[in-house]
C-alpha cells in the first residue's frame, strides 16, 4: 500500500517547478500580448516603418547601443541621478509625513504647503531650479527629490492617520512608551501606505527626470538620449531608451519593493 502511494504521489520538486512555470507565464503573458499587437501594427503599414519600427529593429538598436557602451553609460548616469534624488525624497518625505501624522502642529504648518505644491506639474518648477542651481546634475537631482517627495509625504501622513485607535490604546494599556508605540504599532500600521507612497514617488521621479535631463543640459542620460534621437527621427533608439527605463523600473519593483514588502508588511501580517 505504501509503495502504491509513493508511486502515485507527485514529487514536491515537480509541483514547485509547475508553480514556477505558472508564475513565469503569468508575468510574461502581458508582454507577449503587447509584443504581438506591436508587431501586428508595425507590419500592417499603418505608420511609416521609421516612426513605428518592428520589434526586431528595436532589438537591433538596443543590442548595437549596448555593445558600444553608449546605452549603459546613459542608463548609469540616469540611475545615479534617480537614486540620489529619490533617496532624498524618501528620507524627507517619510520624516515629514510621519511628523504630520503624529503632531497636530506640524500638520497645521506643513499640510497647506504640501497641498499647494503637490498639484503643480513638476516641469513647472524646472525653470526655477535651473535659475537657482544652473545647468548640470544638481538641478536634476534637486527637482527629482522635490517633486517625488509629495506622494511620499501624503501617503506617510495618511498611513499614520490610518492606524487604528484601538491598537494604540491596547499598546498603551500594556505599558508601551512613545518609542515602543511608534516602533511596534505606528510604523507597522503605516508601512503599507508608506510603500505605496514610495512607489508613486518613484513614478513621479522617472517622469520629471527624463524630461529635465534635456532641459538641464546634462551630457549623458536616458532623457537626453530619447530627446536627442527625436531630433534625428531615430525612433528605434528612442524606444530602446524607453525599454531601458521600463527594465530598470521592473528591476526596482522586483528587487527593492517586493522584498521590502515581504520582509515587513507581509511578514508582520499587515497584508497578504
């Protein structure tokens, strides 16, 4: 009987492999659909081939620019600006949002300023930052930090406000001081909102950085590459640069945000 059960059972490794294949298929399916639609439109001739190149032309441009080192150089410069600017936004935004959530006085002072500054498009600030800091890396980094800080502040403030009062009272009843209350109740409760704010802030950082890299007259960067390719109608080069932005964004999501969620809010049972 035991032998029959062993022969009829499915090995755990096979089950794990099947699950991995299903996850890979789910992740790849949207890209397959978009790629198929793109190829269909490209070969139907609705647009000129120079303006709507097929995927093989884009892949050839990607390989050519990568092999020559041009695309990695542009991507590295953009990634450095993004990392520095977004790190500043994350630190300042989380600190300000948590302070607003914990202090009524800070909320009364900072919330009107954030409410005024957040709806203004990031590019509207670009001329001011260029006048203040001049061309180069500094205005690009400063503008990324300034613009992407707003969603981080808003979501951090909302997360602290969303912590249930019963959690706070229960912790206080068990003798938790302000430090332990913040560390073990407020921060875990607000963290799902904070992570969402970081995701939104990163999207804002990408949008403003790609645009301001051309305005700030930086010598290298994906924004500079895309706008420069537009001048010469090199659509394949433009799309290769856009593909790099998408790959970096996907990498940040899979390698930074997903592990951060799994290590914190999922591990603490705040979300599944």
